[in-house]
């Protein structure tokens, strides 16, 4: 189990954005941090009031937006328009090309989010968009499936061999995950303090797991974390 600390991530900031990059992105480049398995990007972003990403394009990537605080407004070239709030999960299949913008229209509140990119199983597909609300109370003390290759359990369907779970734990609560053979797991701590197989991870920390098969999660205070079930990393 390889633990990556929050303070080792890349950093970027301007007048409306404060961002931390778990993997190489934009001006941050580290040849040893180009991704993990098919997971290519996890950016933790704080978007200031009245700030946002203007219309820009992507190709051949599965893009997930996970909002933890505030409300983020979305528009894209497919004609979709929505607002993403805590509990909402948005998935864009960029496919052969999609344009989108994400803005914080609040006058005084920041938006705190994770932007996630996962490499697709098939390239050149028709671009697609989906958004679902997963009530936060439903992931208390359990690993809730948010996105998967087959849309099982009412999860969002993704064009990739990966599944995304999330959980919220409070003191005394615990969950377990058994890593399937031939798979790898990436854990990202979104909030709080997580105990993973006896190791303590702070908000922004992550763990890359290739050999351990039984994973035990708990907390002595509170924790919110994401778990990615991925193809074996090479």
C-alpha cells in the first residue's frame, strides 16, 4: 500500500481557483505521477464566488465531477444545463469531442469539488452526459456505488473498466472492501481522517493498493472517502 500525502500534490492558483493535483496536470508535471492504472486525474478544486471554467473541450476521457460544498453550474455542447450540489455526481463521456463550462454563480460562497478523469475503454464514441443524486445519508457506514461499467445498482454508467464508490463514516462506523483478483484500488480521502488497515490518512491523502486484498476502513472522528476499483496497475 503506497500512501500519497496531501502536501505532495501539485498546486495551482489564480484569482478564482485554488487547486491541488494528485497527478500531473497542466503546469504540474511529475513523470512518477502520471496516473494510477486507468485513473488519470484527481483535481481538488476550490472555485471562488463568481469564478469558473469557461467553455473548453475534451476528447476520449470519462470525466466525473464530485461536489463537496457549494453549487456548480454546468453547460455543455450537447445542450445540457444543470447545477451540481453535494450528493450529486456528474459523468461526461467526452468521446469524439465535447465542450463544457463549469461556474460558481454564488455571490459569496466557494465551491469545493473533485474533478476526476478516467481513461475510457473505447475511444471515438458519441459523447454523453449523465447526472444523478445520491443522498449523502445513504452512504453513511456503507460503500455506495456511484459509477460503474454496467450501471449496476442504479449507478452511473461509464465507458471504462472502473467502478467508483464513496462512503461517509463517523466514529464507531467501519466498512470493508475485498479487492478482486487482478484489480487495483485507489483511495482518496475527501474529508476528515480515515484509518485504512491501521494507517491514518488525512483529508487530501490517498492510497494506491495493489497487493493487499482485504481493506478495512474506520475513523475516530469522521471521514468521507472515494474508492476506485481499477484494472491491475502496470
